[in-house]
């Protein structure tokens, strides 16, 4: 049964899911640092190759995210997540193995990154559809806040630990530990079984109508004023994020002269911001309202991110400017994400959660590889710092323009969402 009004601390299924998500987040944060460092240092990748690597990781959303959402709505979400975790663990182990054999190349790394990204598509879409089944809609903002704490812990501790391990041993060795976290995550998810997580029963002959399922998800999202507004804004921002992430590690290592430990520390500072955001999101949302919290958080994140390309002066001052940007970015994006996910889940019936999630993620994360490729090309043409400054400035302007003209400002509290009519 779902939690309904039950305390999440007494919901065994959620506690297992929370533990699994925490382990999975630690693994993801290790890979986020280790894989580009392997490319930038061990393989000597160029800016364009760094962009291609980032594009390979995120392109699965664009290529088959919609189909994934349709199948997630038809399958057990828990089983999908277990298989995806084990697949990520297996592929990650190939990277240190190939490095040890001396045959790892940037091309092979891109292929492996693509496979990891494909598994993450299945895991993330299934996870977003599984959480409401576990906790019930009444506890969604509390559940999403707690899951954000997992991300905060991973952001705070994971990159520093990974950076230190990479410095002392090597990036490939760090990926072995990364693989282990995914195996443990799979075990906890397997133990989180709930009665509501059943495959959708389809009439005979209906399994071939994947296109109809995809179409219904697209119609559901883009005929809703609120869902359409947040999706279009997020799409623009994810394009910018893809560009920035493709160049950030290269920029920090080669232009700011920071070591692997310091780069890991910067990601941990962002994790401290994520933790702060997870702790204040319920209070801030109660005071400003859900819609205004989203507008405030994305505007603040983009404004402070400008400190990254502006970083200069002595090493300490460069690191401090980037650290400030990372902390505020972590805090602001957590406030945004908890409110945004809660809003989408609250507006969506259970049988549509997988398709809604895949539609939103394809429309948003699907743009990351395009941003990464553009970032790699522009970075080699006009310079890394200049590309980052241009992209983040554009993100700030676009975020403001898209949100201030949307109906989102009128959404103050979660209970209001039940009064909003959506054309399905």
C-alpha cells in the first residue's frame, strides 16, 4: 500500500528506496568527476572531444527517452531500476579494465558513456514514476525533499572523496568503487517492493501501439499551461547546462590550474549548497509559494553562475569565486528541482507518470548533448572562458523571459494543483 498520510519514517519501501537513491547518487557523482578527468588527463582529450563525451552521456534521452517512458508505464518500475543499476555497474567496470589493458581511447570512452547514459534514462524515469507509488501524493514534497538530501550528501562528500581517490590512485580505480555503489543500490531497490507497482494490463494487440502511448504523453504535457511552461524553461536551461558541464572540468584544470582534489572540492561545495537547499525548501516554498520559489531559484542560480567565467586573480581568489558560484547553484537548483518535480507529479495520474517524466526529460535533458557539442565547438573557436560567459548570460535572460510570462506565478501551494484543469 502507499503511504498516504503515514510518516515516511515508518514507510519501509520508501526507506529502502531512499537508501538506494543515496548510493546511486554517490556513484553518479563519482562518475561525473572521474570520467571527464580520464578524458582530460589520461587520454589528453581536446575541448571538442570533451563536448562529444558529454553529448554521448546525455544523448540517450534524446534518442529513446519517449519509448522508455512508454515501457516504464507498462513494466514494474522496481525491476526496471534494478536492471538499470546492474547495467551501469557492469559498464563502469569495463573502463578500468580497458585502461589496464592499454586499449582505452576517447572513442571507446564515448561509447561506454553512452551505454551508462542509456541505463540512467531507464533508472531515472522509473524512479520518478516509482516514488508516488511508494509514498502517495500527500507526502510527495516531503519525499522529494528527503531524496534531495541524498543528492546533497553525495554532492558534499562524493566529489571530494572521488577527487582524493583519483589523486592518490587513479580515475579508473575510482570507477570500481562507483560500480559497487550501483550494485548495493540494486539490492536495496529490490527489497523495496510495494503492492502498487504492478505492470499495466493491456488489451490483446495493444502492445504494438507504442506510438499512441508516446503521443498521449506529449499531449498531456504540452496541453497543460503549467507543465508546458516549466518544460520549455527547463529545456532552455538544460541546453546551457550541457554546454557548461562539457567545458567545466577542462576549464578548471587547464585554465584555472586547479588539481583533481580541488576540483572535487568544488563539487563538494556545490553539494553543501544542495544540502542547504534541501533543508530550506519546505520553509521557502511555504513562504514564497511554489511558483515564486521556482522563479526565484532559477534566477539566482543563473546570476551566481556568472562568477565561474569571471574567476581570475590569485589561485585562492579564483577558487573562492567558483566555490561561491557552485554553492549558490547547488542551493538554488535544489529548491527548483524539489518544487518542479513535486508540481509535475501532483498534476499527473499514476498511469501517466512514466510517459509524463519521459516527455519532460526528453524535451529538456535531450537538449544537453546539443549544448555539449556546441560548447565544445565554441570553446575551441572563441575560447573556453568566453563560451561559458556567453552561455550563462543567455541562460539568465532566457530563464527570466520564460518564467515571468508563465502561469507559474499563480501557483502558491501544492493543494492548489488539484483545482487546476488539464486537458489530457
